[in-house]
């Protein structure tokens, strides 16, 4: 006997099979199955960075330009640890599934993500099809900033005392003025973020959307605390006639009965939808 979950999987597979374009909208939750921390609530953040918890430093305190001004060793200890972590993380198989779905559609795919970890590019997604609305930790800019330059962080190899959350080696410097550089990511209380790269990505996405009329949005791990991804998904549904598949263990509610939500993790859900699509393809071939 089919369960409600089975029926929802069938509905999601139907939406994927009937779409002419795939839009992946991803928050931090998509990385959990790859072993990345989610930072849900200050307790989750302090569990990942106990030394900051011991000092009573919350996420919005350390993830700010002010932290680079007042405590650069600690700020770069936090971001340097994250940079090294993201470099060594292997994206889970759900990324491969999403990319294959998109490649099979007439208009292929695009990605909208609030994540700064570069996991979509690492999983083989076309960088020209990825919009990182909060920037990328794999790119740097001047802390001041002295100009609009953004450069690759590849040459910076952080050495971090994880127990103390402190950078041990020299922090990266702006090649133009020699002052401290920072990740090209949108932080809290951030008036100096260089959005040039992100704005260019946004314009490419808007041009691509001009040709889209039947997209499916697969939204994964996007919370309400910073609702950038959810707002984007809602805009696609309302403006472009898209349908929404929302995967979120904490809040899987969807705007209409034509959409479908799953209160589960990313990988297991994507695998279940993919298995159903494969059975549909096999039955179609057999007939």
C-alpha cells in the first residue's frame, strides 16, 4: 500500500519529468549530508567552534567586517578553518543527481544559493550557471576596500589552531594596497562587501530566466532565519509559473497543493525521487 511519502515522491518525480528547466535553490542544509556544519542556532554554532562559545562570541559577531578590524587573527581563524574545510569536502551524491536532471532538460539548469562554500562548482556544475547571492569564500577582496578588485583565494593556505580558532600564519593581504584582505562574502553589518562578482552572476540568471516558462524549483535546506533562498523560490513560482519541491527537515510547508514538501534530508530525498524517475524511464522503454 502506497504511503503519503510514496505519493509525494511520485508527485515530485512528475514535476521533474514535466519541467523544461531545473532551478536548484540551496541553503546551508544541502551540505549536511556532505558532513558540513549547519550552524542552526547559536548552540549549533558553538558546538562547531567551542572556543567562540566559551568566549560568548556568536555567529553574527565573528562573521562581520568589524571582527576583521578588531580581531583579525580570530576572524581569519574562523574563515580560514571554513575555507580549508570546504576545500577538502566531497559533495554528496545528491549534487550529481541534480546535475544529471538539469542536463537532461531542454533549457538545462541554474543554481541559486546562499552558500559560500563552492560545493556546486566542486561537484561539476557549470560556474556560469551558479549564482552565489552571498558571495564566495574562495574569493578575496580588500577589507577597506581600496578598489573593486576580487581575486581567487587559491594561493592562501590557512594554518589554524582549531582549539583556539586562531590563524597561525600570515593572513592574506590586498595586492594593491597591502592592507588586510577578507573573504568576498556578505557578512553581518557589512557595508564594504564587493558585490561585483555576485551581481554579474545575478544578471546571467535573469537572462536565462527570460526563456523559461515551465521550471521546477528544487529548494533544499533553506531556512527562514535568513530567507534569501525562500524568497527567490517564491518569486520563481509566482512570476515564472514554476512548481516547487521543498526539502527541509524543519519546515517543509509549500505555498500550494500543486507543490510538494519533504521534511527530510537532501540526499535520501533526492535518491528516492531519482529512483522513481528511473522506474518511469524503464517502464516507458519496456512499453
